[in-house]
C-alpha cells in the first residue's frame, strides 16, 4: 500500500517519534510497522474507528509498549522504568473520557491531577490556578465537577493535562460530544496549546483537522497512508491536474483527501 508523504521541509526537531512500531491485540494487528514524527504545533491523527489512533496515543503516553520498534519522547527512548517515569512528568493526556469524583471542586480535581503528575506540593495550587486560567475556567474553580456541562468538563480535562506544564500533550477525540458552538471554542483552545507545546490529537472529524492542525497523519487499518501538511492532504485529489490552483483547506477538502487515500467504499471517518 502506497504511503503519501509531504515534500515540505521537516522543520523543527521532533518532540516525539515512533519507528517501526507494531502492536497486536491477540491475532489483531492494531499498528503495523508504523513510523511517524511529531514536531512542535498540532499534529492530527485522522482515521475511522479501529484505525489504530488510540493505540498510537497509548504508545506516546507510555501506557503501552510496542511489540517491536521504538518510541522516542523528548529526545529519549521510552524504555526503562526510571526513564519512563521521568518522561511521564512532561506529558499531558486527555483521554476520550476521564474519571473524576463528582463532589470534587474544579480546583480540587486539578490539584489532584497535579499530585498524580508529581508536581511539587508547594506548586500544586498555583499550577492548578494557572491551568484553569488557560482554559478560561478560573471563575468556576469552586464548582463541583458533577455540576459541569460537557463543554466545561472538556475544558477542565485540558487543564488537568496542562497542570504539569508538559512538553507533549495527547488528546483523544477531544471534541466528541460537544455541540457546534462548544466545538468552535474548543478548537481555538487547542490551537493555543499548539503554540506552547507539541500536541497530538486523535480525531475522526475532518473539520477538526482543517481548523486546528498544522500537520496530519492518516491511519487506515493500522498503517500510515499519509503524512504531511493539511494543505498537502487537501491537494491530493487534484494532483495531476495542471490547472489546479491552491487547494481549499476546509472540512470538505480534508474529507476529499481522506477518501482519495481510502477509496470511496472505505468506512467513513
């Protein structure tokens, strides 16, 4: 299967990379000899359910180790217990759904996340307050977690991922379940995060990729079919057309690029 790569310059030094990684669940191959690099900014992982996106995020978070291949994070190979524990302190994670005690206040929950990430005790309250300001939730710091709307919970989820001032942030389907207005606001927040650190965002929503990502990797059936800029993905269907100008970069163009790779009979993203 042909993999398309952007011809753009590699740019900044990668914050994370996987090389030749394979992951199996029983007889099912979740990732098959996958190699990718993740520079600063926002990189999208685009593909249908079951493509391997969440498995790849689990490797980058050090929650899982590959059957073969290597994972490099922040310039170090993610192997050895002591090294992995040290690396985890510089990574933030927002899973698709995260657990919390409903009676915790927003401030208490964010401080608890700081404790889990080994933030020094003297810094936890300040770091939690800073993270809540970042996501515009400081005015709700005293509210109970169980009383928050879906959009507010997602913002607190970002705050808990940022409370340890990470160099790498991993977001798994961050806008799922949000209404259109909430999704627009959340996309702006993710773009701001990309100015602070490297963000890897798993999604099956073409609009999220178009509005948020600097780069994108398309995963299908555990393999990488494309890596490059979002504009390069949007341009794929027009390649070979000498009269084609600059491609539109919007949700429809991202979806067209995806379908060009996957075939019109592929499962929809």
